[in-house]
C-alpha cells in the first residue's frame, strides 16, 4: 500500500507544471487551487485557464477527475453573478458551486467563520463517545487512567482536529467563564457536553456535579483552554519557522503587527494577545519564542493552570473540592482500584456528591440526615471518614497508612495521596456495602 501511494505521488507530481495563475496544493489524492483577483470576470477567466490545463494533463496521463466531486466557492467580497459562475468549465462539465468544502478533513465555508467545521467536530465526537461510556459504568468499568487513554484516542482526537482554525473566534476575550459568541454557542455546547459527559463518566460523578470540580479532580483543563493551548503551540511553531511553506509564507506576510491584515486576523492577533496575557502571569515575563518546544509546552501548560487556579479561587461552588484541591493542577490518575464502585465513591466524595444522607436528604431521596448505622449524627463526609463507628477497623488501617507515610490524617491527604487510595476506598466500600 505504501508503494502504491508513493507511486501515485510521483505520478501526479507534475500536475502543477501547467497551472500558471492559481495557487495549488497537493496532498495525497486531494488537489486544491485558489485564484485571487479584484475583477470577477478576470478571476473566472484565469480559473478556467488553469482548469483547462489540469484537464489536458488528466487526458494525457489517463487520470479521471470527476467534476461532480468538485467544490467551488467564493471566499471574497466580490459579487459573482450566476451567469458568470456558470461559465466555469472542466472538460465538458460545469462544476457546482458550494457554500462549503472540505480540505484535509477541515470544512471551510464562504464566510470563513468555520461554523460547519465546529459542527462536524461535534457530530463526530457524539458518534465516538460510546467508546468511553461503554467502559465507564458505576460498578463494572475500567480505571480512570485506562478510560482517559480511550478518550484521548477516540474522542479527544476528533474534538481537537482542525480546532486551531476556529478556537480564537469562539470568545471575544480569553476567559474561563467568558461567554461564547452566539453564532457558535449551539455547536460549541454540543462539543463541550461530550467532553464533560466523558469526564463525569470517567470519574463516575452524577450529572449535576460541579463541572469545575470534575475537571479539577481529573486534572484536566476545560475544553476551551485545552484547544487554546494547542493553538498557541501551533502559532509559536509557525513564528519560529517550524511550519510548512504555506503557513510560513502567510506568517511572513503578516508579521508587521501594525498592519491592517494583522489587526483583522482571526488567528494571529488573538494568539499574540493570549500569549501576552499568560506572560503577565509569570513574574519572569518569559519570552516564549526563545524556548525549545518541550519547554514551551511545559511553561504554557503551567501558566494555563495558573489562570484556571485564579478562576477557581473566586468560585463558591463545591466547598469540599476546594479543601481537597485548592489549586487547579494536572493530576496523575489511578491505574488500579480496590473496585470500580469504591473508586467511584472515592471520586464522588472529592466532588461533593457522594451519596451520604445529608446530600440525599437535600435532594429528597432520604427521609433523614442521620447516619444509617444509628450514630445519631449527620451522615456527611466528615462523620464517615473520621468518626463513624461502623468503619472503625478500616479507619484504624487508614490512620496506620498515614503514620507509615508520615502525613497528617486530614481530608486533603486522604483524598489526594496515591499511597492512601486503597485504604480510603476500603473504608468507603465497607460503609456503603454494610447492612444498616
């Protein structure tokens, strides 16, 4: 197969020799060309001249290009009359004009607002989410680390593809809590809903758990921050000369930051502004363009989490999670578990949604707040972890683990240290499985 594709690339390589007016891009079996001219009639004349050259090449080399699969569309502000558009010809066929077309898997549209590209990503992510959900049941499921690998391979890869093209158009200002522009909101909500649904199911958290608490427990960035982070790396690579010739040429043409093109750009200007904002969060005021790529990725990721920590510190949601995770940081997720159910309870406690009676009473699923084992105390995380007599043996084992690891017996250590995880899970499993 590799030999066949290589031979095809060698075979089609001289296609560009007859194209004298249009820009041309070849990628595997995809051919794209573009014409720029202030006069509509001249633009169509030049396009037809190059299409005729391609048709002659195809006849000479016995390659069939099906004109019904062509996509023609106008990205400019000129008005092309229908009669003029109908004069475009390839062989004996008149290719159809379209409002959008795919190029290298990304859907471009006539207004270049990439709405269709975002919609396609949302639809593909919705179609792929079952790969995570099928293995993330509450009592029988894989570990969070395993589920994250599945998510990254099958769902996140779909979400991120081409996102660099539209992510900076999503919000007016870079902000975790900032509102999404109205024309993008519906499709963005679909994409973000898949991201959050997979995040909830990986932890086993209920639907109405605080979204920030879920992401903090996983150590994930919000989807918006993650896509911005990826786009910023793309931008810096381009500015450092690590991009392909097409992008490198575009960056070279727009490098003057006082130019009209730079100020009206939908990628370069917002990327530059966000980098400046992140640099201000670092006392060293780093120069991102002088760093090698591995260091750049680490520095940018850390500053993204600094920005998120600032937002988290101002939130009043999920009080228990604030105690356990006062800062928004990346986390290494558990590879092994005592059981899937005990691990779900462990994470539900961390996001303030464990099924203790104080919470069940609040949502009208229990008639009493008191401990189910007759302790005559409110059944909440503090009572269960530190006082309830029904799990006294498990608590002694947990305290022994704390002593062995020379750490205080407090909520933050209990819920974050990997060395204590199994002891905490056994305590919770015992509490929820005993008969009252």
